[in-house]
């Protein structure tokens, strides 16, 4: 069993598991941090950005962190755990010869589609006449400033995919529900479990009859909107692959949510605007719910909230219809019937308005001071670029970062100098180290595999030995491009036995409760299933006048020799020997048993745990007698 | 005692005898006993007052059919009767005493197993043990044996009462023997033979107790632990209470056992053991032989191999204010050790004797239990700071530095690491218990000498805590308290840099918008406290307000507090109102001009008074005006205040919340005091001519008249008249007192002439009704009453408007003195009288004896 690690990013994993002749890709996250090296893509012409000395705003491509470690066309299935971890899907399924199937839950597919659509939309609505590639030459790259100079593998950076590729990739997705068992080629069974992180997010169990691998990715034990995490099904795993822990181990989501609200209220009260760069699904639901409760208490009732994204409407509506994927509280609301999320009420009362973009209706209804939720959190593309340009100059305004995926200082770099206040409240509800160690204590996997980042404290807080995984035995770390031999060997295979064959068996009890029988059968292996069938009887020999040919003779099915079991008790055996006139016996104790030297006969009997040897030269009658004496003590099967 | 009670009591006794255990409300027995106790305490003889009690006691004693609660009551009652020597004699004569206090008697009846009875026995015994007669009885009956058995009774209440009774026995022995020594010449001369006998008794008892203690202070197996703890507690109590010769005897008796017990190093025994050792140590004469042994014991405890025990022992030494400085110095070193190890701030110099303990504690700190150890260390810092500086292992400034370091390590957001123990960080980071303890310690440390150097660090750390998203509301509150405390000790605030101030302002502003109301509340309270903090002097001798230095003054604070007036949580609204009052007080005192902002606030406060659904906010609003009125240098010239007072008074006195009403009356009192300031005491020998006197009276009259008119105009009088008929007793009482004050000032001077009559408008008809009722009750009342004349009657009736009353007339008409005497009695004075209690018992017994009545229903009714 091998694990190929294609991504070094612990929260955007991409691993391939080879297990029992199947090749399974676990997630395909897209690391887009390389966009931070580029200038923002403004929606309207920005004199400031275009006049920056030595900078030309024209490129916007995305890094795809994949190494050709293995042929993507050999992948049989891809298991997706949440919508953030499928953004690289078109790069894998398109133009690679991929012919397999992708498994995901319905919300994962739908919201993943929205996020991809949004990304494509952000890119395509500001088309570029040309794209520069010359800078990627080593000679030129060396002379470039800052982090770009040090970027590695720039040639592997790819342009963003198109809508057509997205649709084609998503057409290969097959929907599954929680705990649904999907059999792959009869060899393994995979099934998704609720992971509690986002709508439809799942962990996966990959098991054969005798082995169980759990894949834990992006799970949460907090009570937010999704169904709670299913922990008990992870028990008794041989290997647990652990990815997607919180990126902010020191930031408590509750504290951050409180921080978000108080900073928001503080800014609005002072007459400023609040900009929240965020993804169009996920934490935003919780933010809106929190604000729904907070609005009244903070006297923010009249402040408009805007949600701007090409998929804003769909995102808000989708969340309301995936009732079965929600936590119990929200599910019960559906039966009342009430919308499960309170943002429906915010929309009804006109407190929350959503627009596909800043163009059109929004520009006529825009009122300040206000709160704007919009993408992309990297501040490099999307409507957020416009608001940064618009509000950056006033110290009354605040930008509050809630997504932990990008370094907020890097994201802000091209907008400096900035008068606007910046607040960093990263909200990451995924498991923290404390929760993980509790979880692992509970489910007790034999081996844990995790990204190497989890095996040491974070660089900035090297004294926090609690911010790492400490397990016994220690977890197996992986990094990008490593290939791990998973530390367990398959020892057993399940074999079925047909009823008629089973009927013909004659078991004999070797010790209480254990019976043994000998089987003669034909082993048939098909679709990774093994069956024992009765040996076909020789067809009745047709009366033939022809001369028999040796070749045609059916194989003579000889009755198998009986098998012996049991042990020869030394004292009793000596007594028997004596009864048969053999008195001069010298017993020698060895590591495995005893050696009996029959001195008169010059014969040796070796009694060992798994065999008995009688060594006597040319005295066949004696040998036979001795053999029979030995056999008296043994059981025949 | 009132005769009705005397006549009812025998019947009650009869009922108690009959009812057995079926008394519906057993608290009545407690009340009955309380009543008897008060009678006995007034010095009267209980038996003379209630002669039927002896009969009752003897009947119960011979009749086992009574329930355990009645038996217990009877035992206690017997003790109460026997408290006096006469009562004791009577009981002895009718041979009740022997029977009642004989445990075998109860054991044979199978009643001794009931803890209720045992506690009755002990308490009864404790009560009679007041005189030598009782002690002789105690000795003759050999009651010491059962009493000792009860020392470790399974019931904690019984055991504790038995402990106290044993102490009582020893104290009595002690006092009687000393009396015997000193006064044998005169008083005990004639009882010489008795005296010798008693002395023998005493020594017998003391020997028995010593033997018992010596035998019980052992811990051979874990099952003995609770008993051992109980005995140690008893021993500590005895050592504190008894005096020298007896004390020495006891100590000598247990010394060996104590030494053995210390070697068991059982952590559950540390605290009681230390109590015993310290109690034994305090006030011990130097020539007392076991002193050295005791000191050695103390050293053993302080040098155990278990850090938890050593820490507890050290804490006990510090708390006991042990006189020997070597011990307290050593204890301080022990207690500071964890702080030293965790923070890496070297508080203690290298000392080889502590090396072993340091290793042990370091090991302990790597476990989860480090939290409690650090908390013990921090919570003893107040004691350490009280020590003389030459006994401290390090300057207090260093302790402050260490506490600050610890606070930094505990803060989730700070990335500071220490030179100390790294493993501990995982446990204490973000632990609010440690954070609170450390902040508490920091509060105390503000008084330390030489802390000016760390001032900036203190404020930096506190700002960090105020800013941290993961700070618990209780931690925030403590941080705010620490800021206030440290601002108070600041000689000048020049060290506060702009950057620090900016960070601080940001934090406070953010907390004012916190999602948790507790955090908002603490913030608002803090703003008030800072506004009220005394100003400090800077180097330039310029006075600076701390709130100016930290927050840029009122221009920052007041808008923030105004915002908080709209808070959805009533506590926050209330706090913001009080904070506004505190913040604005200085400007009121200076008589500064009113701002638009203040006008807005007053408007908002009136809204609160009229509309707020919660009492807290309304109470605070009334208090705001009280603060304003008392701080204002010349209230009459402040138009806004004078304009709002009538509204506040009329609204406040009609509030639903009695505290709001009471505060409103306090406001009225303030106005009353300002209108009629205490007259300067006139010169005792001053001679005033008749004419001058008349002129003086006339002048007084006109002054009073205008003051009274003012009061009426401001609504003070109508508020008082409204309050005096209020259904809430404290409100009515206060109003009544104020009206009496007003009557005292006004009525003697004011005549009845029509031109001096002041009328008052009453919005509510209630007081009018009462006045009319008094009128209707018959003219005789007030014809006879000299206080009111014919003119008064006219004053009330002649007014055209039925809602208008003449002030002086009403004051005279209302029988305020009678009202006051009624109101000063507690509201349950009727229901709590002994007679009512006796009647209750009779009624309850009668009700329960009626067939067909459901007893349970009765009980349920009683509960409600």
C-alpha cells in the first residue's frame, strides 16, 4: 500500500492511495497563493495601479501545484471531501486521459461548482490581450524583485481553467450520501462520513474485508451549521490519513467571531464602512447568522449589508435547500416550516442585499456607511479590488479578514500606503491540536499519516509544544512529492466457499470450539472476489472404442493424505516404547523438543513441535513400528 | 412575658406530648427554643416564667413514644433549663437529668442511632456545662466516654458539635480549677471537700481526653483518614482556645503521635496538621520543653518531598502571621519558587537547600496539576508583600516583573517565550484561572515600592489582555480593575506614550462593542471609575486627569457612554448611567457650562425613567440626578437640573420598583436639606430683645415660606405625600421620616394666617383619600388634637380644587408619629411573635388531629 503526496499544503491536500489494485486520489485542492505575486485585476481602470513604476498590470494566472509523480490517467477514482478541496479538479480530469469517476456529496458538487464559476467569472470578465511568459525564463526571473525571484517551478503555473472545462470535469462526478457504501471493482469499499466542517463535507473510509484506511480532511467539532462530525465510524482504522487541521491553531473561532462583530460595530458607529473579503460560501453563513443576532444589540439595524458575488444569490439559496446536510437544529426548522438560516430574514427585511457585481443595480442602491462581503480573499481579483481602491484612503473604513488562506499582509501589499484600518480575524473552524489528540485517543488508529507541518510547532511559536501532534507511535510525516509505504502488510484475503462444497466438509474437533477439515476445491478469482468451488467431477467416461490416450485420461483424484495433529507426550511415549521392549533410551533436551536415542537399536527419534523424525539405518520394520507408535498419539484429520 | 403566652404554653406542651412526631412544621420547635433562649438570656429564670416545662421534660423523658424531633427538642430544652444553677438543681431533684443525659437510656430505647437525637444530646449537654455542679454531674455520670465516641461521629454535624462540646468541657475544667486555686479561700471554703473531689474529676477528665487524643492522632490505614482529619481539627480548636497549663498537658500528650503523623506525608492531612502545628506554636513560652520539637515539626513539613504539601504548609505559615521571621522568609521562598521556575525571572538566589525542591517542583510543573500550584503561588503573593522587605528573598519589583512575564506567557496572542520551564506553557496559555490569579496578584503588587520602572510594562500587558480576542469577560474585568489600581499609584502619567495610548483607546473602543454584555459592562464601569479617579501631578506640576491621559478625556468617554445608554442589556445601561455621572462629576463641581451633549443625556435619562422595562437602569437614572444635585456647586442656577427634578420626582415616586422610589426620596431629601440647611447653633447667651425676636420670627417666616413654595413647586412635597402611603414599607418609612423633618422645620414657625398658606397639588388621589378618611373618622379626633385647629380644617376643605391640599395642614393632620412607629416595626412582627407561634402549633395540631384531613395537602400549603 502506497501513498503519493502531490501537495505540500496541509489544508489543500492532494494524495493518491494505491490500495489493493485500485488507485484512489484523495482530494485535489488548488493552492492559489501564487496569485499574491501578481497585481490586482481592477474592474474599472485604476490610474494608481497602472502608474506603478515598473509594474504592468496584465497577468493573472494561477499556480497549480502538481508534480508528475504518477500518470494521472491511471487514477481510478477521486474522492472529494469538501468544496474547497476540489478546485483543481479540471486540471486533473481534463486533458490528462483521466477516465475514472469522481465521488462527492451533492452540496459539495453544487457549491464547488459555484466557487469554480465565480473564479472563472472573476478571471474572464477582465480579459487580457496578452499574457507574459518571458519573465519565467530563469535569467529574467533572477532579476525580478521580491518573492517572485524566489518562486520555484514557475513553469508549472497554469492559467485558470474555462467554464467548459469546469462543466466537463463536474460531469464526471457521481453523487453519494453520508454512510453510503460504494464498491470499487469489488476490491475496496469507500464511504463518506459527515465531517462537520461545511455543507456536505466528508471524511472517507476506504476498507477491504481486513483493512481499513480512514481519510480525515477538514473536520470540525464545533456546532456550526453543518451536520456534526461522525467520529465513531473512524474507529479501528489501520491507517488514518490526517489532513486539513485548522490553519490558526491559536485563534479560537468564537473569540474571532466576537472580535469580528465588535470591530464591525466600532467602525459603523464611527461612520465608516466595513469590507469583508470572503469566499461566497462557508464561513459567510456563520458570519451572517452571528450578525443577525448582533445587529439589534449593537444598534446596527439601519446599516445595509451587501453581498456581492456572481454566485451570491445561488449560494444563499442553495444553503437553504440542503436541509438534510444541516445540523439538527437547522433541520428541525425546516419542518416548521422556516428557512434554516436566518439570512433569509435579513434578505426579507432588506437588511442584507445581494448583487452579482458592482455594476448594474448595486451602483444605484449603494448607501454608506455599509458592510460589504465580497471576494476574492486574496484581494487580487473580484469585486473586492474595487472596494479596496474606493475605501482604502479613509481611516474611518475597516477591512476585516476572516479567511485564513492568505497572509493578510501580503494580500494588502499592492494597496499600500493604506489609511484604512485592517483587522485580522481569521475564522477557521477545523480541528485544532487539542481536539485532534482527543479524537485520536478516542478512535485509536494503528498508524497516523499527516503532513510534516503537524509534527512540529509553528515556526513563529516554537515554544508552543502543544501546537503539534504528539502520538505514540509517532505519526508518519509526508511532504510534497513524498511516496510513503504505508506500514501495514495485507495478510488476509476473504475467500467465499460455495454451499455444496461446505456441505461436503467433514470437520473434526481439534480442541473445544475449534474444528478442522480438509478442503479440496478450485479457487476462482474474478473482480477481486475469491470463491472456492467444488472440484468438477470427471465427466463420465464415454464408452469409447477408441484407444485410450494418456492425455485424455481424466486426472486421478486421489484422496488426500490424512493430516496429523497433536503432540507426542514424552513420558507416555517412553512408557509405550518400554512396553515394546525398547528400554535403553537416552533423552536429550533440545531447543525445539527432545531427541530420543535408542541406544540398542542405534536409532534417533527427534520429537519437535512441528515434526517428528525417525532416523534409523536400513531397519524398515523398526521404523514402521516406531512410526505406528508415534501415530498412536496423534490425531488424524 | 405576656400573660397570654403563659396561659397558652401548658396547652402547647400538652399538644407536643400528644402529637408525637406528627408536628406538621418542625421549624416551630426551633422557633420555640429560640424564644426560650431569649427569655433565659434576659436574665429571667426560665422555670419561673414557664413552670410547666419541667413537667413536660420529665414526661417526654419517660415516654419514648415521642418522635425524634420532639426528643431532640426536649434534650436541648433540658440543657437550656439546666444552664442556670437553680434550674439544674430542680432538674436534678426530679431525677430527670440523669435519665435524659444517659446515653444508655436512649440506646436501650433504640433511638441513639438517630443523629437528630444525638445532636440534641450534645447540644443539651453543652448548654448545661456552665457551672461546677454540671461538671461534677458530667464526671460522676462518666459522660466523657460517650462524648469522646461522638468526636468522630459519622454525621459531620454531630461530630462538629461534639468537638465544640469537648472544648467547652475543657474550658470549664480550666476556669473552675483556676477559680478553685485563687478563690478557695473565700467562696469555696465551705465546700472544701467538694472542691477536692471536683479537682480530681477535672484531672480525670483531662487525662482521659489526653489519652484519647494521643490514641486518635494516628493514620495506619486510609480508612482512618476522615477520623484523623476530624481529630486534628478538634486539636487545633482546643489549642487555640485553652490556656497554658492545660494546653501544655494536651500538647505533651499528642506530641509523639503528631511526630509520627507528619512522617506519613499524607497530602489530605497537610492543612489540618499545619493548623495544629501553628496553633501549638503561637504564643508558646520559650521555656516550654516541646517547643523545639514543634519547631522541628514545622521544618519537617516545610521540607517534605511532596511539593504540594510543602506549598500548602508554606501558605499556612504565611497566613498564620507566624512570629518567627525565618519561617516566613523560608515560606515566601518556597511559594515564589514555581513563579521563578515558570518565568525564568530569578527571584531567588542560588540556595543549595532548595535545589531538591526546585527539581521536584519543576517535575510537577510539567503536568496538568501545575495550574493549581501556580495559583497557590499567586494567591499568596498578597501575604508575601506584607512581609518586611529584609525578609523578602528579592525586591518586590522583581515579583512584579515575574508576574508580568507569567501574564505574557498566559496570553494566547503573545508570542513571548520565557527562559523558564517550557513545558508549562501548554497548560497555562489561555487558562483564565491562572490569568485571573495573576491579575489579582498584580492588583496587590501595585502598592510595592519601586514599581515606577515597570509601569509601562504593566500597562502594555494590560492593554494586550484588553485587546486579546480570547480574553474571558472575567479576565477583562480584572484587567480593568488592575488599570484603575495602577493609575491610582502612578506618581505621574508622563510615561504613557502615544502608541500605548492609541492601543489602549482601540482596545476600550472595541470592548464597548463586544458581543458579550459582561465585557461591555466592565468597559462601561471602567470608564466611570477612570473618570472618577483622582488626578495626578506631573513633573511640570500640572494636574492631569487619568482619563485625559489614557483616553483623551470626556470627548472620547462621553460619546462612548452615550452609545451604551442604548444597550439592549439593562445592566450595561445602568452601568453607563452611573459611569456618566462619575465622568461628569468634576465638570459639575467646577460649575462648567452645560453642553448639548449633557442636554441629550438628560433627555435620554428621562426616557429611561419613563420607558425602561428594567429596574436597574431606572435606579441608576435617579442616582444620576442625586449625584448631579450633590456635586453641583449652585444647583438653583443650573436650569437643566432644576427643570428635570420635578419630572424625576413625580415619575420616580410612582415607579413600580421600590428601590427607584427610595432613591427618588433620597433625591427629595437632598432638596429638602438644601432648602432648610441645619441652622447654625445660636449663641447660648445671646440676648434678643422682644422686638428683635418678633422681627426675627417674621423674617424666618418669609424665608421658610419661599423655601417651602420652592419645594412644592419642585414636586418634593407631593412626592413625599405620595411616598408616605406607599405599600412598600421602606419607601413609606423614608417618606414618613422626611415628612416629620419637614413638619419639624415648618410647622412651629408657620402660623395659620391665610397669607402663609402653601398649597400642594397631588396627582395621585391616594393621600387625599387618607386625609379625607381621617376627617371622616370624626371631628373629635382632631378637635381634641391640639395640633390642628379650625383653620386647618378649612385649609383642606376650603380649597376649591379637591386635588389641592394645604401643606402645613396635612402635615399636622396626618398622624405621622403613629405612622412612624408602625413602619419601624418589621413587617412580620405580628407573625413572628411568641404568641402567634404558640397558636400556630395549637392550630396545626388541631388540624392534623381532625380525621379526614389530608396531611400532605397541609404540608404543601405550608411550603408555599
